[in-house]
């Protein structure tokens, strides 16, 4: 297995290279402190244990993602430090895009990478693709009338260094006009977000799920879902996220 200290040292150096003089970076007692002006972010690097931190006010960087998703972590931290350029959705155009276009974009900018989806929508600024949302096919749900279907927002992400005001809202409005869903649901990983930006778009908290467990390969740091199977502790370690928030976007009649 790779040396843990070297992994953390490499990531800290990547932070310094990425942010240059914009952000002060300090590391002490397994905590990386990032400070930009009045904005401060503390992140823990002690994720490599089977026991989770009890203090969930501290943002946790999964060790495996430091290795396999370094670039996406840097993009996310840049956004949380409020260093992104702001773009207004009213200046953008919404279009359908192909699965191939969505996969290329999501693999580059989303933490978890592309997942199979039925519908893909892009947000363009002067012909440049700056955000992508992917949706599932419609599913019948007991909470809806018989003729209605629920669709899942599987992924939404924007390009590096860009925050789009009302971007998701504009995509949702487009999707509602296209597919007339009964509702739209999505899951938010609590390890990375509290869902605030989705709630501002009109989503409501439905429920929360238990933490998801993962097996991490100690050599490659590739992760896979853990389903309770026996595993070699010399080859893998077990970890988990903080669970997910399930959110539901109900469609107002005037939108359909």
C-alpha cells in the first residue's frame, strides 16, 4: 500500500499549486486548514480508518479520492472557498446533449463520475458547455397518481471554476417542459453537501439513508460497494460515507 503520509503530502502540494497565492494552506494534527479572505475551510485527512470521526462539523476528504479524484476534489474545494467565477443562467442556453457528451463532461467534473442515464441536458454559455444534468427514465411511485412518473436527477455538475446562479433551476424547468414528470428526486452525499443549493431550487427533504459502505483496494485505491461479503484485510480496507439525503422536487401545475 502507498505511504499514507506521502499521499497527504502530495495532496497538500497539489492544493498549494492549484490555489497559488489565493489560499493559505496549513496542515496540523491531520487537519488541513484552507483560508481565503474571510472564508475558512477545515478538512480532515483521517478517513483511513474503519471508525468514522464523531465530529461531523469537520469536512472529511476520503483518502481514496485524494488519489483517484484529486482534480475533482480541488474543483470542489475551490467552489466551497467561493473562488469560482459567477455566471447567470439567464445568459445561458439549455439544450439536449448526447450520452457521449454527458459522459465526457461528468467524468471530468463530477466526483463520482458518469452513471448510466436516460436523458442528458447541457447548459451552454456562448456555445461552451458549462453544466450537465443527467436523468433516469420515469418510474411509477405510490406517492404519485397512476399516470404520473418520477424521474431521478442522477448527476448535476458544472465546469471547473464556474458557479451558475439559477443554473439547475433552468435545467429543471426545461426538463419539466420536455417530460412532464410527476416529480423529480435526487440523492445528495452528506459527506460533500448538505443539499442547500438543491433546496433553494425547490427540492424538499424527503428522508435520509444509512451510510454507504465501500471496499477500497489498498494498492490502487479503486472503490466498490460493500455488500457484506468477506474480504482480505491485507488487500482492502472498509470505509463508509455519512449517508445520503433524499430530496424530491414536486411539480407545480402551472409548470407542466
